[in-house]
């Protein structure tokens, strides 16, 4: 049975996930984080693709249950935060929907 994370990512961001990870919501969220990380520093089109993926995750987060929000914080945001540096933080925050910026900052500070 698919949950909200799996069904949403498979419908809107199928190009972000590895075939072997399609059954685990945690792996799927990590795949989307990796997708975004590889496109943050790319061409403008690639950056736009990362921003679109971030918006989909933001919609999931905003309308999600406690389980969905925790999964996004623990798998998606945590993965992004591990690769963050002071020099890139401002630029990367611009990719996030406004509602998720504060959550991302909280994730960085807690880890």
C-alpha cells in the first residue's frame, strides 16, 4: 500500500527516485534530496528543477500528517543540511518555499 509521500513523489517527481528505492518513503525522500543537491549548483534550468522539487516537498510538508512532516524533516531536510555550508546557506534558502525555511533552519541548528 502506497502512502502519501510515495504516491506524490511518484506522480510529480518520478525522475528523482532510483528504481530500487520506490518502496521506501525514506529512501525516496533521500533520493529527492540528492536530486536537489546535484542541481543547486547547475545551470539555471537545473536550478529551476530543484526549486520545483522543493515546492512539491513543501506542499507535502504543509498538508501532511505528523508522520509525513517528521519523515521530511528526518530524511529530506537532514540530508540537505548535512551538505550545507555558511557560504551556500543563503542561496539554498531561496529554493525553499517560505513555509519551510524556518523548519530547515531548525534542522540545521539541531544537527
